[in-house]
């Protein structure tokens, strides 16, 4: 009887991880078959501000959201969330059962933090968690297996801040689930500028950024060209350019 009981107990111990793996596989399959939301309908929501609608045009928001693949049920980290414009869009895209962490370094722009805090009072942000942590240690305690990380127009800022970008990129890599996606968008610098004009021009060379991300273990997947502008001379600060800034959008995957 002892042998039978021991065998049954052993089988129970073995079957528990198997059951957990099955549940995880079912969850992953369910999410992979979840249809993408209507991004245009998200942008057209009547409770959005006129300022956000103006930003939609500048950012080609429908194309940008579609490029990320954000959809209901996902868990997302929005790096460099600033005033929360992109965080709110992602929150709407992953609703009703997804979650978005809006990261920013403590001690950053007071104006941006106030704007973010104001957004958190709205129903659209009910599935958002504020994440005030350093860029090179951005993952909230206990958070893992993220579906998606976005890093919009702020990677260049880390080039002149006291940030260990190698550690930052590795932390993002480790926080994603296998097959998880990282999407980085930023203002393009001219060839040869590398990471040297982040503070003066608020730009970074695409090749430099891509090289740093791939060095962390990411695989390049695709480039979105909907924000490119070949007429940008790349030698002026992005805030002073009278024409649209040349910007790149890169998608990477954790193998």
C-alpha cells in the first residue's frame, strides 16, 4: 500500500507542472488567436482630448498601434511614458483584461508627470500601473513574461542620462516572454552621428540603436517606414524643424 501511495503521490507531483504548462499553453494560444482591436475606433473614442487627436496625426497613431500588434489581454511595458499619450493608447488597445505599466524615471519632467497623473484619473487608464523606476532597472518587482514593450521617442534621451543602456536593454529582454515583442521608435540622426547627438539634437542613428538592441539578444523583425521623411536634413534639433522629423520604427523579438 505504501508503494502504491508513494507512486500516486509522485504522479501527482509530476502532473502538477504538466497541468500548469497546459494552462499556460492554452492561455498563450487563446491570446494568439485574439483578433486585433479596431485601432481607428480607438482613436475615434469620444472621450479623447483634442491634443491627443492632434498627436495622432503627427505619430500616425493607427499605423503605429497596428505595428505593435497590441490587442486585448496583453501585458505591456511602455518605456519613457512621459505624459502618458502612448500609455493611454496601449491601455485602450489591450482593454478590457490587459495591463500596461507606464515607466518613467523619478525626478524627470514635472510637467510630464503631472500630465500622466491627470490621465490616471480617467476611465481609459484604469488598467494602467505607474512605474517610476530608473531606465536601467525599469521592470516592476515580480513582473515577467511581458507580451510587449514599447519605447517611443525616448531611447535617445538615455544616451546623455546616467543610464547603463546595456543593462537597460538586457532587463527589457529578460522581462519579455519567449516570442515577446519590443517596438522602438525614435528621431533619426544622420549617418555617423551614432549616439552623440541625443542631447543637442534629440536624435540617434538608427544603426546604432539597432546594434545596441540586438546585442542584448533581440532579433530584428521589421521596420515601419510610415514616419520616414527623406527631406529632413538631420542636423537640427527635432523641436525646431519646420517639416516633419525623419523617424524610424523598429520591431524586435525575443527568440
